[in-house]
């Protein structure tokens, strides 16, 4: 059974005993948002990240979700992507295709899977991806924020690194200051591969729903800095994960027990 706690300004925190429990609740959460969005708008726009997040979504391929989720109404995007070939082992697209999309009983419509152009530079890939998103905003496949011109995705799913990065927004990187572009690029990622495209913070924070999925104890300190009321300053850097704060949307943290060990709200006995 999950422990749930709502922070006054950091969203809802759900803590699970293990990844299996987390994966089940994550599937419930995604399926419910999909159902609501399809009923209200006729589509469900979801942006994925890479890493362990995709594996934790695996229960969506199993009953009952495999039959009840309206996969044909999904439009799938990537909140960040490595600028590598689609068949490269570092590709977030390949990870999602191999571990999730290829396993659902009712295939997602191929034209609804919006991957980056893997034959151009990082800058060109970011520009093209931004253009694709703008066209889909114009046709109302993707909603639009009512407080800015940013796209309003139904759900953006993020992981978090042990350094507190989300998507490909790394600590102290200049892309954290990007306010005008919806999609930007980096060529100096501190984690390989160096070239990536990423949603910017204004886009992430314009989503209707943002979920950050975090597992393993090596992320406990970063999660503490991302959620708890720590003072600003050099001892407590503002991590990218802490800058995730939807303007009008809902923020939910899906966390396993090892990752939650340093949170102020949760003192577990060993």
C-alpha cells in the first residue's frame, strides 16, 4: 500500500514499498488520465523520457490495461531524446518501442508516434521537433496553455537522475534559462551521449499533469533537495527537478522507499 502525502507547493508524493507496487499504481494513473483525456478531447498526448521509467510502465502491456486503454487515441512524444540513430542502444525511442510500444495488443497508430529526425544535427532536430509540436497545437491535437502560448500536454512523464536532472535539463546548464523555445538542444551533456534535444521548463510546467518517477537510494539526496523546504544558497543548489512546478497542472511524484529515505516527511525504520 502506498504512502501518500501532499506537499503545500511540491505536489503529491506517493511512496511505494517496491517497484512492482509502484508500476501497478503508475499504470492505473496513466490509464485513468488516458480515459479522461480521450473522453474530453478525443486524444491523449503523452511525453515520455528514458531510463528505468519505461520498464516501470510495462504493466500497461498487461491485462486489464492492454485491452481497456484506447491506444489508437494516444499521441506519443519524447520530453527528451538522445541525438542518435533510432536503432541505437542509447535511443529513448528504441527503448520505448522495444519495451512498451511493440508489446501492446492494439498497436499505437504509427503516425501518432512522434520521434525526432535522427538524420540531422541536434539543433536541427530540436527545431524540427518544435515545428511538429506547433503544427499539432494549431490543429488542437495538443492543447494550449491558457496562460501562455505553450503546448499543454495531457501528461509528461519524467525520471530524475542522482544529480537532480530531469529530461535533459542538467544542473547549472544554460538551457534551464530558456524561456522562448519549446524544444531546445544541448551538445555538452554531462552524461553520454553528449547531443540531446529536450523540452524546456515552460513546456514541462504547462502540462495538465506531470509525473516524476524515481527509484533507488542513490537518488535520495536529490529527491530531498527537490521536495523538502531547504534554504537557497550554495549548500542547497536549485536542482532542475525542483524547478518542475506546473503552473496550473497537477504534479505527482512516484517514489520507491529507498529513494524516499531522506525526505523530511518520511522517517522509516530500518
